[in-house]
């Protein structure tokens, strides 16, 4: 019986690893990469505005996109923490 549990755990472990293929594994990895790209673009726009090589309108638009991306990331984090807490409260 213990051997069955060990083999089931070993088989299921790759499926829940970060970035694992599945309904959420790839989606969360892609969302994190998109978030990082938006933040990188905002940094570049801010540096360009400080040096005078970028348009102020581009900076404002980039900051608005970054704010939306951050709010989305925080909402996703909050939902994940809430789901984790619900799992912890489940009776065993």
C-alpha cells in the first residue's frame, strides 16, 4: 500500500511543478513573463523620458499599462492565497 502511494506521488509530482503543462501551469508562467515584459517596457520608457529621448505621452501610457498589470498580478496573488487558505481549512 505504501509503495502504491509512493509511485502515485512520483507520477503526480511533475504535473504540479511550476511551469508544468496543464490548465494553469503554462498560463501562470506566460502571465508572469508578460508582467515582466510590461515592467521592463515601463522602465525603458521612464529612462527615455528622463534622458529626453522618449515622448511624455509614451511614458504616461506605459505607466498606465504597468499599473493595470500590477493590479492584475495582485488580484491573481490574492485569489491564489485565498484558495490555499481554503485548502488548509478543509477537514482531512
